[in-house]
C-alpha cells in the first residue's frame, strides 16, 4: 500500500453548477497529486438520474479549464480506466451486486414506497436495519422460492441492501481527523442498487470505482464523513479491505458571519458569487453570478480557496499552484470549519491584478473595450493598464477607473465641480494651456511637463492645489484617477489642450 502510486479523484455529481466548496475539494486533490507526483482523475457520478441536470458536466469541465486545474485522466480526457462516467459502467456494478448477494452480504428488499412510508409513520426514527428488517418484505423474511419468483418471474421492483451487522466498531482512518469510530448499530442497510433503472446508488458505485481505479486517497468534503463507515463496510464486504484508500474529510466552508455552512442565499444577500462561472438554471432560467464574470483572475481564486482550511504555516499568502503543491500537507488541514471571508478574496484578486504585467492586463482589457465599441491600440491600453492596476480589486472595475483615457469626459461630475472649479479656474487654466503646455515638446513627457508647470506656477504665483484640481476635472471629469502628469502624458499634448479648452468652454 505505502509504495502504491498516488491516485486521487474528484467525483462530482452533475446536479447543477459546481459550488465553490467543490472547487476547493478538487483543488486539494490537485495539489496533493501534484506534490506526490501522482494522478488526478475526474469521474462523473451520474447514477442518480432524478437529480441529473443537463449542462452541468460541461459546466464542470469549463470551470476547471478556466481555473487551470488539470486532470490526468477522466471524462473529457480519457485514460486506461475509461469509461469515467458512471452511467456508462452499469455492467461493472451489476457484477459486484451479484457477488454481494451470492455471499449473503446483501439482500433483496421488495418494500414499496407506500409500505416504507407507513413504517416511517408507525415507528419513530425508523431505520431499515437489524432492528426492523425482520418485519419488512425482503429476501431475509420471504421463503427463497418466493424471492426467486418475484425477481425472476414477476419482475417485481426491488432494491438491493447491504446487510449491516449491528454491534461492531467501524473505524474510518482519516488523515485530518485521525481515527473516527462509528458503531455499526447506528448505520442503516443502505440501498446499493435499484432494479427500476438497473443502476447502483452513489455508495456502491463510488466504492467500486475507487477500488477499480486504484484510488489511494479519498479527499472530499466533510458532508461525506457520515457515509464513510458504510464505505468501509463495503470495502470489507467486497474483499478489498487490504487496499482501502486513506480518507481525508475537509472542513466545511462557513458563512462569512454567524454560524452554519456557506450557502448561495448568503452569497446573494452579501453580494458575492459561490460558483466559479456564471450559471443559468436550465429549468427556471435563473442566472447565478460567477467569479469569472465578476472580474476575478483564476490564479487569485485558486490561491484564495486553497487557504480556506489549510495554510503553509509560515505566514506566506501569495502562493502559486507550484508553491502550494510543494508545501501542501493534508495533516495540517483544519478540522473545524473555515470561514469564508469574501473581502479577503477581493484582496487576493487585487494582489494578483497588481502583479500582472501591463501586457497581460491589456489582453484582458482590450476585449472589454471592444465590447463597448472602442478599438484602442494595444500599446496604449498597456500604458493605461500600468497606471490604473493598483486601483483595481476586480478586472471589471477597469472601465470605471479608466474610461477617460478612451473618451473625453461625458459629464463633469457635479460634486467635483462644486468643490474644485473656482471663480478663477477658467482664467488660470487658460493661462496654463497657452503659456506653458502648448509650448512644450510633443512628447509631453510626464516629468518634463511637471517640472515646467511647477516653475511656471511659482513664477505666476498661482495656487497649485486649486490649479491641479481644476486640471484634473478638465481631463477626467471627476476628482479620480492616477497622477495628473501621467494622465497628460498618456492623453498627449493635443488631447490635453483640447480637453482644457472644452472644460473652460462648458464650465465658465
Ligand atoms: N458524487 C459525490 C459528490 O457529488 C462524491 C463524493 C465523494 O467524493 O466520495 O460530491
């Protein structure tokens, strides 16, 4: 076992868009596989046909492409254990259902939904287990030939249940939580297979595939911990206890405030996404926001999520996937829930934006400009990117911060005008334009312009603050924006003069 090649899997059910908690689970599997030089497998667990949502699988694949989480095998990639979609593996599961039935470790149960409902009403906390199965309609209580008649001749509908013996300890060996012991008396005889669609339930398919795909570590969310003892029993019943995977149940993601787990409802209320990409519900048409469309960089999302429940212990925060893989350690993951701090997520995004090259940023901003019908030169957008990137938490804030580089002010913001446009602003700006700016060389270098303007202001005895505020208002239409002489250089001499004259004209 110890020298088996590490193989881990992410095994989503295509029941809707991938929640950010699922993304974190996939990410931890990715980091672990990368660190161990092992394989990461993408398996689609689609045996619950009632919960199947069209488009969900494509969404999952697209989300991982965007995030840069790469799989070595699986749906959309292939590999030596194909197929990786459980609905295409029906025959495999049937074989193991037969094996369990033949060994007397599982049994047929014929109880109809109505009968089960009646039992639930009659018996408080009803559970299908050793204490109740003797009163139910199953192959343990019916004569053998009646069972045969029902299954073979009548084609009755049934489920196959695992026969759980009460009164024994079931130990789940968890890399984060240590040994977690369950008493088998608390477990129910879970259904493993349904005759109606000839499909296994999640539990059987999950265990069979983990075994057949040589999975060494099952890293998944805490919500699956209650299923783990059943999975251990299944490994034992199938004769695979010797190479059972190690488990690691990750801490829950908690709401930003208060108690309980992070939900879409909190996210909507507080205004942040819980899905990597935008999702349109095919049934209701309801649109949910995604990190991508909200202006996040995938590297920032990955970095932020990785630190929800784990940290490298040395205070390091801005970490590439390679850095994280190198330091990742399952045994240092926290047992208690990780609070989802959305503001911190934005902080990470800001960090990643300001570290990105101007050229890469221009590659993001150019299409945003085209979408507004603005065809700017790449070199110009790069220059603007360099000037505004420190001011952005989301790439979508670019237009708000930089619109004036691409068109003259549409309006002069009222509050700014009241505060910044003085009695003498028109006259002093006009002097500035005619006496200094228009005499400078066309290159309009920021530093040279600044020096010339400062000398001139001093000679003329003008109030520097007032003049600079009025200049900004004329060029930007507001009090925002980077250093004023970076703006003049970027806009160029001609455009700067044009805007000054226009402001004088409109504000006097
Ligand atoms: N199909 C399960 C899910 O949707 C897989 C849980 C597991 O990883 O075992 O998360």
